[in-house]
């Protein structure tokens, strides 16, 4: 399996083409599997808190392991036909697990709606990329939500899949995406998923623990390189990186808030209920529409820096094991 060349090709394809709407995407299939498995498991396990937790644990085991197994099998079968076919499939999946271009494009739509359209259009645009209620957001609230999404998804949409991609190839990266997809669908602390989604949420926390911290430090480093406020990015990251119920989400949000000199998070509404989250970057300024473009710039340059550092680490480690493995 030519992991490094496939990862490099996938990264370039993501930057150039993003996620074309016409192309079937494995995450869509994962989402359908989550829906089908949830229905089946809820019908098998008792409708009690303990029963729902066990059903959720089975889901959290079956989907990632199944994804890993199926993808390894598919690559193996392609390799039996021709190595070029295996490489092509690996490139395709390497492209599809990364989301830098898509994240920048969606957030730019929010910026354009704020600067050239109406507030209602901006609310709809940001509603495509956030999980909170957007119907009553102010202009500053819309811009803040977009910047937060860029910061958070820099970790789970770029850094984490890239790390797993360079560690174990496309199958391991797809396994990670399965974990992330489960969490986005069932990892909520509401009445329906409080118990059922706990296993997926805990697994997602574990899978993102190191990537989230790496992503935060990449944002700090990129802020220095691009002339943003790297010093404040590091200070706010150190101060506010735990200001979130998730052990991971505030890592990149804190670094981004400091780099841009703005405050993020704070009170928000989810499923009609107000959630009083602490501020990240409290004492800094309010988010402006132009800060969305600044966040995108940090995210895109940080993505390239991430690839360079992780690819370099892979080459260095494998070169000490065996020179012929270093560029694979």
C-alpha cells in the first residue's frame, strides 16, 4: 500500500476540487449504516438506560471495525487485479476523507451572505455547517458560528484524518471518519441519545484527543507564520483550551480565538434549548465577517503545514526502520 504518495495526491485533489456533489461519498454510506444499525439495535436491546448504552456500544464497535475491514478487503481485491487500481482507490479515499477545501468553501458562502446578501441568507448558509439553532442569530453570531466551525473542523476534518491517513493509509482514515460520523449523528446529550450515543461520543473523544492538540499547536504556529497574533493564540490556548464540555473542541477554538483576537463560543441554542457555554477568548473582540476569511487562511495554511510535518515524521521514522519503506 503506497500510503504517502496516495496521501499527497489526495490532499492536492481536495485543495483543487473539494467535494464534488455528483461524486458518491463514503460518509453518506456510513450515515445510512448508522441509521439502519440504530433502528436494528434499538429493536434488539432493552429500552432501558443500560440497554441503550449497550446498543450504542455495539454500534460504536461494528461501524468502525466494519469500515476498516471492508476498505482493506476492497483494496486487496483491487491489488489482485492490478496495483494501479489499488493505488487509484487509495487516492480516491485519501481525497474523500479530507475536507479543507469544502470547509473553506462553505464558510466563504457565509461570508458572502453576510457582506452581499441578507441576514436570513447568512443564517441559512451557516446552518449548513453548524449543529446549533441559527434562526435567531445576529450578524456577529453568524460570523462567530462560522469561525468556530472552521476552527473545530480543522481538527476533525483535516488534521485527524490526515494523521490516521499517514499512520495506516486510507482504511484507517475511513475508520476514523466512521467514528466521527457516528458522533455527529448520535453523540448528543438529549433525550433520544443521552445513553445510546454515549459510546460513540466517548470513542470520538479518544480518537480526536491527540489530533485536536496537534491542530491547536498548528494554528498557533501558522498564526506566527502568517503575521497573525501567534503570541495571543498560544496564551488563549493555554488559558481557555478546557472551556468546553468536550475535551477536544476548545483546543482549536481557543487557538483560533487568540490568533484572530476575537471571542468564540458562549451561550447558544440547540434543539430549542439555551446552553450557557463559557466564552473562549473572553475579553477579546467580537467576530466580524472578515474574520471568517482570516480563519480560512489559517486553516488552509495549517493544513499544508500539517501535511509537511506529518509526512516528514513518517519518512524519518520509516527511514530508521528500512530505507525502502520511507517513501511508501
